[in-house]
């Protein structure tokens, strides 16, 4: 049994409306609050608790501290047929993210590819949400963001890069769209915190101590930094470090935002994070028919899934499959939300005048 | 002392001309032979022996066996302002690769971004070569290729994906361009072969045995498959698997070539490999001035390099730095080539009528 099975479950629309009411009460327009809520709830639906409504408290705190402007609107600074630069003016990351990805898709509809670079951005939730927006248009979607420094470069011991995720979505036309949505660190910092609370050892490749030595001790890891994907040098950590830096180049450096160690610490209320983000949409139809593309993609997924299993392995999954299953179940049975988070939603909802959030009976 | 320090050294132009003569003798035009030689030698210059002139023997064997057509010319199947699909007609991978990347750069010059998908391709050497072609034009370059199955998906034990590299280059305007050129497996198969020959243990995350269990035993690993970057599931191997599959989607699936386990085994002489490749050029000037982009990129490189060192770490490198140093030294002192490879170059040169290759005195 998964821990989530003991959580209260809340209907998608109930959770979205409740979240939106809280964001609106914090100062956003009804429309922007709804957009923000939809992106957050989409994360919980996909089973990614870490980027869902659990973060709402921190968004509200950021708004109240004046480091996130809930009324700011994204603005196109310059554009061409296939590209655009957007200034998010430190507004809600979900609002500017959806705006930017819509623009990338619109450009790709005309020019076969659309690339939108975004500056002065804030946390935008799961990167996968924006990449997946392309799917309904029969397009490939990509979204990247830089983030607060948590990861040390290979050979170093200071956190200088974010967990800088790569999200890539491709339309399969079948039950499982291909959706890769991964941090370029081995694990998020939350995994270390959970291990520390439960007094569990870490796995190799997760983290280093404050001297920069790989460690399996969660307490030591909390004083150190995360390792990039691949872990130590010998197991390919320099590749994860390279990928995190590539994301940094396409986000902070390309857009003219902050980058690397210049970005503020996670959820600080002292100054805005000034993130850079990258959105891209690509039409497979520029190269052939969508149907043939989808046929090949489904065939690749099938071939991978039908491969011989490793000993003790129950099955081979393809990227996005676990999340597609979670989505199906959570849309049907309600979204599991951690009891502490539900209590917080009740408290914030009461403050916002919409009361407690209805659990599924 | 590195093993390479004991190798004979050959001047860049000498090695390029010798290699080109062999490729031309095998059936390519003088121009195409020169292009092929330049890409191969560029790999050796950058210190990447595995993809350089050491492979020449296999290219020639492929031509002689009729699975690679040295006269075939790449053809544009369809195109728009920002995109193109190329059929490489199973010609020399370096020739079609250079053609495709030039086209991507040309399109980006007009449209700010150029994306070229290539089908019916062959091995094209280091992916980084094509990404780096964008640098001279002040552009970001990306190149991806699928390849023969060597890597098992997470949960599986059969090699079903190639080492599918990601190459990304960005112009810094300084001494070190940012060049990430990485396989999405933890290591190439060559590393396992070397360990087996020298009877050395492997590192964690490199390989699995034939039952799909991670192994440190090189002999067992040779019967198994490579692990994707991240290694086992717990250390993030599913992310490397996801990246390898993403490359597969953008290469084989997008272009209409073969993909995954459908691709022929490495260097087989039985049938063509029918690879798919992806080339992209992006103008930073679509989003701001090139100078400001370069300033930020150099600043990021400096910040990373000046970070606090991990215990026992001599320095922090940025992607492409080691290769930039090798390039400088090898251009000055001559390119180190393994004695066995030099002997082979002599033999092939003699057959091609240009005799042995001149070593540096």
C-alpha cells in the first residue's frame, strides 16, 4: 500500500476551485487564479505531490511578502515568426508559463516551430504541464526552467545550479503520450528531507556532504548539496551537471534573467527569484504526416514495453506511463492530498472566505 | 602520465589528408572524403579517440560490404522557412551531417531557428561536431542521433536503445565555448571492453549482467547491456532511459527512420543502420544582443569554476573545457593516435596508394 492510499481524496474540480479562490483572495484576477490552480492541481493529478497544491502556502507567502506580483501580466518584448521574448514581470509563474507556451504553439502552427524565452519569471510548478500543452495540438512540446541553487557542479561542493528540469512531451495518439519530466539532479531535495525525517539511508548518487564527498547519510546530506544525475564523477555525474548547465544556458542566460548561484534561495521571501524559462513547440507535420509519427511512436513504446524483463522487475514503463495511470485513477477516485496539506487548504480557504475544502465521501 | 602520452603524434593536416585519401579510395568524391576526414580528425583533436580515425577501418568495411554508399548525396525531401527533412540515402554520415547542420544554420540565419530532421543516415562520428558548427555563426547548436541498441530500458535486460548522444554548443565569445557532448548511457560500451581486457572492476551504474542485475564484473557486463545515465532505478536510471528515448523520438521517430531495437547491431556488415538524426540552430540574437548573451555565459562559466572545491578535487571544469584544452595541445604538438590505429592507417594508406602516415618527428 502506498502512503497516498491513506490520504483524504478531493475531486479535481473541487480542489481546483478551492485553490483558485485562495489565489484570487491573495490578489490575482479570477482568470489568473484559475490558471494557477489548474497547473497546481495537474501536478497532484499526475501523482507529483511536491509541485502541487502543497506549494500553495509558499506562493501565498511570496505574494504577501511582495516578492511575487499576482497582478503582473506577461509582456512580449520582441518577436519574430518563430520566436519571442517575454518579460513575466515577476508575476505568477503558471500564468506567464501558460501564456508563453500558448504563444510557442501559435508560432509553431504558422512556422512549424515556436521558441519562447521568458525572463523575470517565478516558480511555474511542473515543467511537464507546459510541454504537455503541445499534445492537444499534435505537436512536440518542450519546457525548461532554471531554479534556486541546490546542486553542486562535479568537482565542487557548493550548490550552484538548480534542479533545472527538462520536460519533453510527444503526441502518441494512443493511451500514453510520451512525457518525460525530470529534474537534472538525481533526486529533489525533498527526498533527502524525507529520508532524514524517517532516519533512512540514502542511495548512492543522491547527495554529497558539506565537504563534497558523496554520502548516504541524510543528515550529512542536508548540510551538503544535491548531486547531479549520474552522481559521482565515475558514474557519469558530470553529464547531469552538463545537462543542468545546458538548461541554465537556455533559460537564465538566453533570456537575460538570473542564472546559477545568482538565483535567490528556494522560497526566500527576501527577493524575487528572477527565473528564466524556455518553451518550444514543434510540428511533426513539418516532416511527414502526424499519423505516421504517432504510429512509429506507439510502436517504439510497445517494443520497449515488450522487452525481456530484468530479474525481479514487474514491468518496463515508458516515460509518462506512471503519471498517466495516476491521472486516470485520480480523476475517477479523487485526488489524494496529504492530511497536513488539506488542513492548510482548510485554513487558507477559511481566510479567503470559501471555508474548508470538501473531501470525497 | 596518460596512456596517450606514449602514442605517436601526427599533425592535424597530415592526418586529415591521409584519412581523406583512404575515404576517397574507398569510393567517395574528393570533397566528401575531405569532409569525412575533417569530422573524424576533429574527434581525435578533442581527445575523443573512440569516434575518430580509429573508426575508419569500420567505415571502409561498411563501404566494401555495400551497406554504406560513399557516392550517395543528401537530398531535401521537404522544407519550410525554419525546418527541413533530409534523406541521406545511406551515404557517409559525416557528409550528410555537415550538409544538414549547414542547412539548419542557414534557416536560422533567416528564421532565427532552423530544425533539420534526417532519415536513412549512417554513423556520423561525434555529435558535438555538428552542434559546434553553429558557434562560428554566433548561434546555439544542437545535434542528436539514434544508434545501435546497447542500452537496456529501466526494468528490462535487453539492449533496446542506442547510447543516443545529446550534443549542445553555445557561443561564449571566450576561450571555452560551452560544448556538452554526452551519450545518454553512463559509459560507452568501449569502457566495459577496456575494463574486461585489463581485468578491472566497473563502477556502479555502468552496466547490467544478462539477467538485468547491475554488475561490477566486466565479463558479466559484456554479456549484458549498458545502463542508462543514472544507473539503477534508485539512482535515477529511469531519467537516462527517458533521455535516450527522447533522443529516439526526435531522431528515428520524427524522421521516419528506424528506431530502438529495430536498428541493426553496431558495425554489422549485413544491412544499413538507417539512423535518424536531429540538427538545430538557434540565434541568441532573436532574444537580445549576442554580446550580452556571451557576457552572461562567460559569467556563468566563471561562477561555476570559482566555486568551492570538493575535497580532493583539483578544479571544477565546465562542459567542453577538457576538450578545448586537448584541442589546443593537439593542434600544437600533433594528435596522439594509438599505435594499433597508426599501423592500420599505414596499411589502409598503402592500399590507397598514399603510403604510410608521417609521424611527427
